[in-house]
C-alpha cells in the first residue's frame, strides 16, 4: 500500500541533547510508518543546538527523511559583546530558521507530494513556518500545541507575547486540527476561542515507547531494608517557577529538624535539574544538602534504569500548570515504581495518577500538608505497601497506540476520504476528525500578516485584535 507523506516541522530532534520534547516527534515519525504515513522531518542544522548527543540518531529510521535547514541561535551566533538586535529574537531566538526552512520545505512538498503539514510547539518559529507553508501550498495543517502557546502573563515579555498570540490566532483560523497533551489545555483553547469547533481539538498525551523498557523488569512491592536510606529520584528539569521546590525543601528542613527524617533514612536525587547554582543555594539555605543531591544527566536508557532502581519517583508540578502533565509521568508509570506527586489534586497530573494508580498526591505549595503526609508515605514505600500503577491502564499510553490515533486523524484531512471516528485516549473527548475550513469570515484585515513566495513575512505588532 502506498504511504501518505507527512511533513513534521520540529525544532527538537536528534542530535539535540537535554530535551524530552524531541521524543514526541521522534516516536511519531517511527510509528506512523506502521499506519501508512511516511514522515519528512524539517528541523534545524545541529549548529542551532546548544548541546548535542548523537546517540539517539540511531533511532531515526532510514525511511524517515530528515531535512536540516539553516538556522542560527541569535543569542549565541548573532550577539556582539552580549548584545543583539531585538527583532532577531521574534518570535524566538531561532527566527532565522524561517529563512532556510521555508524554501527547502516548499521544494520537498512539491517534489515528494506531501499531503499534510504538522508543526509542533514549544518553539514558536516552527508554528510560524507551518503557517507560511500552509498559506503558500494549501496543504492541510495540523498544530501540535502540546500545552498552551500563550497564557495571561506568558510569555512574560509583552512584545513576545503579542507576537506569539498573533501566531496562535493564525493557527486557530487556518489549521485543520489541533493536538493537546492534556484535557485541560484543550478546554482552555475552547474557552479562549468560542468559535473553535471541538472536533478540531484532539488530546494525544505524551507517552512511553515499549521497546525502551523491554530491558527493565516490572517491579513488585518489596520492603526496603532499614540498613539503607530510602531513595527517591526526580529525573529532568526542576523549573524554578513551574516546579518550584521551595515549599518541598522547607518541609524537608522541618522534618529533619524534628528528627522525622535524616540522611540515614532518606536520600533524594534530582537528576539533571538545571539551574544548578540556584538549587545549590536553596539546599544550603534550607540546610538539607545531606538529604538532596544534584546529579548530572544520563543517557536516556541509563536514566530509565536509574528510575527503575529507585525506591520511589518524584513529580513536581505547580498549580498554574494544572493543564499540563510532565512527559516523565508516563515513563514513571511504565517503570512501575511508587510515585510521590507534589501537585494539586484538581490538576490533570493528579487526574492521570488517580486513573492509573500508584501515586501519593500532595499539593506542592502546601508545606504543612507535605510535613504531615510525607513521613507516612515514605513508610508505606519502605514497608513495600505503597500501591503501584496498574499495568493494564498504563498500556493505553503506549506511543504506538497514540501514533495510530494520529494516523486516523490525518486520514480524515485527506480529500475524498470518508469521515474517521477517532477514539480519544481520554474517554471524555471523542472527536470526529474531518476536513474543515477556517473559523469566521474569510475576509482578511488590511492589518493581517502577508507571506510572499520568497518566504518573506510581514507581522503587525499593534494591539489591534489581540487579547
């Protein structure tokens, strides 16, 4: 059977290092082949990445065509004595990617008869490139927002916010399908844009890839000997705001002072948390340097082994991220260890753990609640009595199944194809994906952005029409 062809516009892709975000695009490109879609990945030249790790290049299948377009990082490549032109950082530091990506992508679309354009956030330039390509070719456009692109106060810089919100509005008007990683993010956009049809908004969560875990044994509840400290692991970035650890550190400090925990009974490892100097200072301020270690990153496969060897796994998520679910949550679930989730009960992360099981949930910002509940949770883990995730429920987040869901959605965008009923991963949302047009009037304002055939772009930055 002849494969359809999909152009994936993604900044995060091997050999970039240090981002879990590249796994989403990488795994989609692999698994879509099983469902009749060949991927053409439009990404950046490796010089645009701050750090490289070539080990994951081996996961890119030969059938996946990777196009690496010219791109520079304004902050690193175009600065003079630490200063650079502000216009070169709009919509982000990789704005120059447009110059190389658009002509190359147009050639690939025409030469290989690509059927659908798929762009993935969180790099705003990728969404802008997708919009221009859609306008120049008329190909159906899918936007993988993942989380929210803009919120009140995010991005913090007002000019950046205005540019991002303008790009977001162009996506809402012109794209055929929007994908989110959590139900609350989808609902946020339906509330923000009342004329946005629900059937154009699909939830495809982050997930895990079963072959990555085949070398790991599924855990069984076992007691931890009193002769060694209980070990909790957090893998990945601890953002100072989105995953602010200060309340947690304060609770640890109080428990240490009260004699409830010590370095002999508890060891917490933050693996590759980022902002090392900031976190090191916090550990000194709270006098918990003996309880918490900051560890360097590991290759992905070794990181999974480290998670599997831990007695428990730690999740941090602030209340203003209730509409997001950390990608590592799905890896934690597949590893099958007890999960201590410091996150509000009403958030989507807590909802996932309540559905699948295996998690103790305490509000990250509530020092008193952490002080009261943490010792009991740790004792359950030590005694081997803490519940574990339900393996059958975890399986629904296998990335291959999610690629199948995406493939069915893409089929619905092709001309002269029957409507496709898509079973969403979240039962509350079962959209029927069909080709759709724009929202609202087709008449464009004289203040709208225009794109010429040579890829040049004109973006209005006045406040008109923005929230």
